[in-house]
């Protein structure tokens, strides 16, 4: 990689020692109490706070009589336990090392920055061992991603099995056809023309999933006419939405935001529908878990490529790599748009949110990169959700970008070449130069509907 991508400007600013303690059964974080109520409690999510300009830390430091300030508090998630150690330099200390000969580290959360020496790293190993950004237990990340993928796969299998009586009932053929039309026509018509147009499509789908009668052309459809009708429509709708990623968003990236806005608004009203959407996302693109499927013994090449998301033609030919990457790009853009979209319902929060984006990004960076696909998905995710991540997580996100540039990008270069890596390199160069990620093209205004 050329020297133009360089995260060292961030490394000099943001340094913190973080270690994972797997011996703890209870989940606690060791943090200065100034951040006690602001440190995130969601999995693999960085701090959502602005540093307070007061002397709380200084008072605690002076009264503790110790160079180490440890204040613990409990959080609800048992999967996460970090010990964050900050080495404080005493006023009477005149050198850059403590009594044990260890170099002093900069406390990025403290308003007393002038008292601490900045750490400089000689190589990348020093960067990782120092924990200059929040590192995560690799095995736990992998097991979590695998668990997420299996859960979503089980949901899909369960729905297919539970709907079998309806799917195999030939007498309900017309009913199923009408339900498909009631799902397909509104979804295909979703666009950000204006608020009333988008609201109309949302309301048609909302009424359909609520068991109300909806008009589709000259036909009236009531999904509740069959005991499995509503679940059948939810299943169809989840598949149709995700399908829009590789059919529509892959060609028209701006379309992702209006589709995602309807998706997240329906998710708020029907939580089980949201789980079906996630299951379909993972089925279409397992890299969203993220899971890199291995080829198991006895598995044919066709089945293996299908498990990776590749399509096959009627002649039995696997799709070309460019076509595959284009489809995966559309699915990722739709997924990232879903993370940053706000429901139309006042006061309601996105059920998925950016914390899921942080989890995915952290998990991806802890896996060995795969050719082309990792560079493609990383670029699309950062371009769509990067601005929102930057605003919410601030310096923590900058540290993650620094890690991508310093550590992950060189790994990508070893396995990827051509368009995906060139696009990602250009994007990272611009971000590091401007220290800003612009809003994605086509994003809906905050008060659009």
C-alpha cells in the first residue's frame, strides 16, 4: 500500500489500553466515574459521549493517592467485559516512564490531557498490543457471528416448515397469488417522490400485515382469511425487501433509503417481521453476519458457491464475479441504510440501529479478509453509514478508521486487486485527509415523512 493512507495522525491522539477479561462471570467495565452513566451498554459499541470539561477526574485522582484510577459499574450485557486501564502521570514525575519502566499512556477520556505524554509506536505490533482502540475477543466475535447466522437460518427453516400446509394446499392457489400481488406491487412502487407517495405504500403494507382488507387493482385481499395468511405475507415481504437489494439498489443506490424507511417503520409495528428480514439478509449475504462459509467434506462446488451467495444460471454456470459483487453491494447498501433509517412513528427508535453496525464492523475486522468481497462490503458500509457512525461515535470511530488504514487495509491488498480495493483506497484517503465522511447520496431528510 502506498504511504498516502496513514492513520498515524489518529494514533498520536487516541490511545487507550484495553484488555479482555474472560474470567469474570459478571459483566463490569472499569472506567472513570465521569463516564459512568454514558459508556455504552450495547455489545461492541463504543462510547456515545462528549468529554465533560470539569475537574471530576482530577479530584478523583488527587483523592485516590494512586496512579491508577479504577471505578467499576455493572452493565446488562454478559457477553462483554473490558478492563480499561489508564496510567496517570504524577505531577512530580519528570520522565516518560512509570516506576515499572512502562511508558505512560494518554487517557483519551480525560480533560487533563496536558499532563500525559503521548505514546508513539515503533511498529504495528506495538499498536495492537497497546490496545489503542477497543479490541475484542476474537473467539467471542466469531462465535457470536456464527450464532447470529444460525439463529437466522433456523428462523427461515421454521417459517418454511410452518407455512408448508398453506404452500402445499392447491385449493389456496388464488389466495397465495393475491397475497403475492399485495406484497409485490407496493414494494416495487416505493420511491422518494414525495412523503404522501411513500406513506401510501407503507400504509398498504401495514394494513396487509395487520389483517385488514387492502385493494390491489380491482382485487381485495385479506390475509387473515387463512390462519397462516399473515405469516405468509410477512415471509413474502421480507424476501421481497431483501431481493430489492440485488435487483434495485445494486443499479440505483439512492433507492436504498426509501426502501429502508418503509422496512424499519414496519419493523417497529411488527417485530417478528424484522427478524424475518434479518434472516433473509443473512441468507442472501452471509457476510452480513459476518460468516465466511467453509467448504465441508462431501459438499459439491455448486452447493458451496450457493452457500456463499452465488447464483447459478439454468445452464448450470456460476455467475461472474463482477455480477456477484454488484449484487452483494446492493444488499449491503440496503442493510446499511436500514441501520441509519428512522421510523416514521414519532418517538420510536430504530430496532436495529448503529450499534449493530459497530458489531458487524468489529467482527469483520477480526476475520481474515477474503478477496474482493470484504473490500466491496467495507466500502459500501462506510459510504452509506459512515457519516452517522462518525456523528454518533466520534473519536472512537476515528480510531477504528485508523486501525482499518494501518492494519486491515494492508491485509486486503494481499488478497484483493482491481476495482474494489482501488475504490476503498480512494475513499480512505479522502476520509483521512478531510477527517469527515459526507452524507450518502439520496438519504431522506430527517422530517421527510
